[in-house]
């Protein structure tokens, strides 16, 4: 909403958007602030899709991926420790009988964690909180996050970088970049909704 309010959605003014991106890339505080913002968003259980795309747009695919990966690891630790310590009752009330809770109670080995983390299920923090409640090893959760979150983070960072490329170029190259960014985003969101669609069809 802030981006819309300040006119950042007006693609007819790409020069202003590119100026903001260029300023952020050369600001020494941009990267740590991004990591902090991503960590807070992910820890609070908010979807990380937009933040991941923003990282790719501001810092490029590689740097955006690295920063998002670091923040994802920090958010995993923060949510896990909250669930294990001061927030157990609150977390249980918040999550209720989430379908992943039953699954983790039946099977909580590394491969189960990896398969769950590999799906871009929003919000990101659900698995972290549930793992803390069930008592899964933090080391196993971190390893599963380090590997399993990569496909999602790569896809969104790439989509964000393509958006900026679309603003920088003109003609067919711009259209192609926007199509790539939009296609990657829609694909990942579709994958994230797939488990729910399968459950509903079974019900």
C-alpha cells in the first residue's frame, strides 16, 4: 500500500523506479535493513513472496537470493525459539490443529522437514513454529530450511530482477522480462496452493 501511495506502481515512470533501485543498491544500510525486515516479516508469519521479489529487484538475483536466504535462516531460529520458550500457549492457540502438526507428530525426520520446506507454503513461519512445538531438532530444521527454501527464494529473486530488467529495457525485451517475472511468480504461487487443492479434492 505504501508503494502504491508513493506512486511506485506507475510503470509509465520507470525512471523514478530505477532511481529508487539504484539508490538502494548504493546505500550501505539497504542490505542490513532488508535482512531485518525480511526476518521480522517471516517470523511474524506473514507471506514472504513480496519481500523475496523485492530483494531480487533491489539487489539482483544473486545478492537478493543470499540476503533472503540469510533472513530465512534467522527467521527460522527466531520462530523456533519463540515456540519453544515464551510463546508455546500463544502459538498453539494461533495455529490450532494445523494439518502439518499431525504430520510432524507422526514423522519428523530430516527428509519430512525437507519435503515440507521445499513447498513454497505461505506463511513461511508455520513450519518453524510447529517444529518448535513438536520438539524437532533445531539443527535438522535449519538444514532443511537451508536446502528446501532455495528453490522458492531463487525463483522470487529472479522474478524481481527480471522486473527491473523490464524497466531498464524497451520494446520486446521489456515485454519478455515482464512475462518471465509474472510467469515465475504465478507458477510459485500455484505450487504453494497445490497442497490445499489436493486436500480439498480428497475431502
